[in-house]
């Protein structure tokens, strides 16, 4: 194609864009807020929504779930303290080769509790 043909093709393309109605968008400014509720109503709705909790959670429709336990408070606390002081409590066998915990981890050779230096 020579230069005259390129100019003719580009002019035809511009004419087609103009005919198709290609135009730039116009700026209409900031839209005014139209609210039909007064401040007190909006504030009451906000307080109710905040106190309503997470309406999209899985347990939202369940309400209060009662758990019946046969253990007393002191037994549960003793189990929690024992688990917190166990140095191997968070040991996961999946972290080792062929899911086998080495024998060195079965019983600690040293005490992990602090002793008073006398």
C-alpha cells in the first residue's frame, strides 16, 4: 500500500467511528446524597446491626449452644495446665520421615521446668 491508500483507509476508519457515535464521557460532578431517613433512624439501625453479630456465620442460626459436661472445673483446669507444660504437646508425627516420630522425642531426657537455683 502506498501513502495515499493508507491515508484514505485511516480517514474511512475515523469517519466510521464518528458515524457510530463514539464520544467522550462527560463529568457530571459529585452526585447529591438523597436519603429518606433521619439521623436517629439511621443510628438506631446501626446499633441494631452492630449488636446483631455476624449474620453470615455458620453458627448464626443456632443461638446459644449448651454443652453438657461431666467433668468438674478443677479437673478441666488440671488437664489444661498439664497440656500447657508438656514440651511435646504440639509434636506432629506428620512432620517426620514416614510419619514416624523418632524415639528421642518419646520421653524428654531433661526437665523443661525451671528449678530454683539453691
